[in-house]
C-alpha cells in the first residue's frame, strides 16, 4: 500500500453514502493503511456542495471539518494551476479532475478514485476497491 495518496470526490461520496457495509469496510481499511492522506481543495469544494444539496449546511460543515482534520488539504498554487491546465488541454478532462491529477503528479502519489478521466492520463496511478 502506498504511504501517500490523494483521495478524489468519488471516494468521499462512496464513503459517506454507500449502503454496502463490506465496501465501506474496505474503504476504511484503505484509510488506515495510508500514512499521508491528502485531499485537493477542489475535492473539499465538491464534497461540501454535494452534502449541502443532499443533507444541508450542518452536515456539509461537519463533514468538511472532519476531512480537514483527517487529511492534508492541498491548496491550488501557480504550479498546480499550470500543470492542471496542461493536463486538461491534453486529455480533454474536466477542471476538477485535472487539478486533482496535477496535485497527485506533483506529490508523486496515486489518486484513490474510480473516475475514468484519471485512467486517460499517462503515468498517473489510481486505485479503487470495487463493491462486491
């Protein structure tokens, strides 16, 4: 298992909303096995919005604070912006995914996601634990 990973929005959606206890167990095992858990500020934005729309401001705030406590939140800086734009242009992927991919490349770590956009990017490692 890698010592460092960046977690995508899809991980958190499954983590917070999955009804499959076995899948949730595997996700928790993944979290326990990674020393440096990172999340892009873009993922935090997406999760807050999803929770806000599905469950309201109180849940959105609580979950975003939990993520901030348990993960290193990686901001978008100049280098990330430029690398992200290059990836977005080359692979024709959405901005959020390009920012997360650029962050993963800069930190030389895999993205925990099943998003097919990440599979397009050369030399970007991903991992996912499919439901049974």
